């Protein structure tokens, strides 16, 4: 969240919260356990604000405004929607999956999600009155590397039942392989969860792909686009780039399908892996296969299970994510440098440095340097009344850690150069080329806060402790400009923030686009 006050100078929120005594690197909860409920995105009690003090008429899609105890106003801006429009009124979003006569549904959101009581029937995402049906007849497959022809993976049949918790529904596919759907304010996120290494034939281990095949049905008048062109019918296409479902008449984007992310539930030194889409279009019917290389998933020395393969339907701009920048030395002489940035609705991991897993990103001596950053995108359109003056701004998030102790961070308004006078940028516009340019903007943008010692939050998997970083006068000026429409994006109301360690530190995990971000 970004918190702003106006009308009079107001001190930042500095409520001291209790922290956990847990100092272990092992999780205290199963990260794949289904939540009991999806906490209200619009409940800001943990940020120090009482619902009774909210100004209901000042709501926007992403903003709530409160009257402080001293009579001043506080606008709390989320990177994602906390309200949806219902008959002209901004109502609070409820992401909890509720049972219906034919399955389950989420209807109090920026889109509707309809889940069937049978895996083979798939799910429906209803966006602006248009229905996309996907996940139909899903099948775990192994693809031949040359022909890309899918073959069913012969795993043991699943015996578990469909399970629902909070904003997640889990469909068992095979023993040890589940298909999750997670509802967020802007995304219907599909996760193929692989709990252990697949058992493949010898001739499949060094070539080919492993993943999930499904059928998608597009709304009438829409097509699946790769870049600026619709994918031609009958042509088999393989790509690791993002896709979009667009109107053939207007070209307007209904939803995007970001790059296929493949990653371990636990963070790894090498970071996120990009999978592949294999696509064949037949009118409004699309065969969509999301896969990863067999050699990658079977690399026992570098793989930690469970592993998640993540195709997602997204109805808005990417709102938060992470970046990593590192150099690795191979065979004692060959160096490779990686600079990537991605969007995510999961945890954002930050760290800096090498040579010690207790005080840096990695203890491996193979890395010359290593950085992980976070990024956020905030829309300040109508967040404050016309003519309001911003007095202070704080970045606040729920955060946890793997090692105890305070750590130092700063935040930076993202810009196209290292000077404070450089132009601000919209981070969601720079996720092409695996986010290389966004990565550079994050690490090069001038700081918009002092290097801030953030106190030990305790361990976090569900909940966490709120921590705050106060922005300096440069940051406040950039927020003021964005409120007035002189910031980034086509509207001029976008602020992008980068989150960085200012010294060598181990992994911390920050919320991205959930309730606590």
C-alpha cells in the first residue's frame, strides 16, 4: 500500500507490532495449504485504520480514504482493486469461493469466476459481459520435442476430492499432481502443482516437454493474439511470450495471458524459469498446452519440489512483481549475466549479495553478484480531491523473513534514468524481453526514501507484520505530480515503485497484490 495524508502534516504510521521469535529457515506452515478464508482486501484495520472513519464517497477502485484522529485525511492506495463497481456504487471485493447449485463461484469482484463440480468441464471467467471458458478437459502430457505432439502422462489416478478454501479451489488430476485456481482482484490464476519429479521413460528425460494440455473457448468476435497479430487457424505455434485475447473489431484487450512462469514453491538461486506455450487455434476453440523442458524439471541437483507451472488470465495491467540481477561463473571461466523482471501475485522475494546464505542471497561461490528487487504499480487517479496537497507518503506492506534481524531498504519512484529529473515510467509497460529494461530502471532509479532500517517482522507465510518506509521530499513530489496527472502512464496518474536492499541481506518475502500489500 501507499499511504498519503493531506491538509496538514501528519506523522507516518509507526504502530509497533509484535514479531515472531521463530528464527528458523524452515516454514512453520505448508505454503500450499488452502486458506481458511480470503481476508477482505478492503479491511485496513492492520494498517491502523478503522472502518467507521472511512469516507465512503471518496472510494475509487484502488483507494480508501479515512479521517485521522487529528482530523486530517489519509488515502490508502492498493496496487490492485479493493472495490468493484455495482450499479454505480464502489462495493468491497469478496474473493471467497462460494458454493452454488452446479459448483462454486466468485461474483463480488471486478470479474466473475464460475467453477464446475467436475474437472473436465473447466472454469468460466466473465469479463465485461464476455465469457472465456478454459481448463476444459485438462490432461497432464509429455510433448515430443520435434513434433510437439502431446502424449498422456501415465500417472496414478487421483483419489482425493475437489477442495475449496478461501479464494482457491483445488482439482486433483493425478496422484501428486493438482490443478489449482486462485482468484485475485484482476487475475484468475491457474497453477499446475507437481509435488514430485515425474517418472519419464529414458528416451524422454533429455528432450521434450512436460506440462498440461487444455481447451479454451473464446467469446464470439474475439481472437488469441501473439504480439499485434491474431494466431492463424490450424498453425501449431510455440512461444514463451505473453498472449492476449482481443476484440477483432476494435482491437481492445479483454484479458492478457502473461508469460508461463515455472518455479519452485521455495525460492532458488537461479530464480524464475520461463516455460513454453504450444497453441493451435480452430475458430473460437483453442488448444493451449503449457509446458517446461523435461531436462529442467528432472535436474535433481537444482530442483526442489513442489514445482508450479502457472498460466494465468489477467484482466488488468500487471500491478506488482520482482526482478533479479546476477552473474554466475560456469566451469571456472565462462560468465553469464541475468537481468529479468516479472509480474506476480505471489510473494516478492528481496535479497542482496553472495557468499553467505545467512546474510546474502546465496552462499554459492559461483555468483559474482546477486540482487533481488520488488516493484509495485499504483494508480492515483482520483485518489485525492482536486487541489489537495500531499504532505507525506509511506510505503507499507506485510513482510516476513528467513533470518532474524533488522534489514535496510529504500524505495525509488521508477524513472527512465538515474537522475531525479528523469521521466517517470509505468512498470507494466516494460515487461517485454523478460523485463530486462524494467530491471535496469529498478536498480538505477534514484532513491525516493532514506535507507531505512526495517525491524525484524518475524516469519511469514500467512499474515505477516506490517512494516513502513517513509518517502523523502523527492518521492512526495513525484506522488503529488501523479495525483495531478503529471506522472507515468497514458493517464499520467501512475506511480511505479522499486524496493531494494541497501546492503547485503538474506531473503525477505513481501506481499505483492494480496490483502497485505
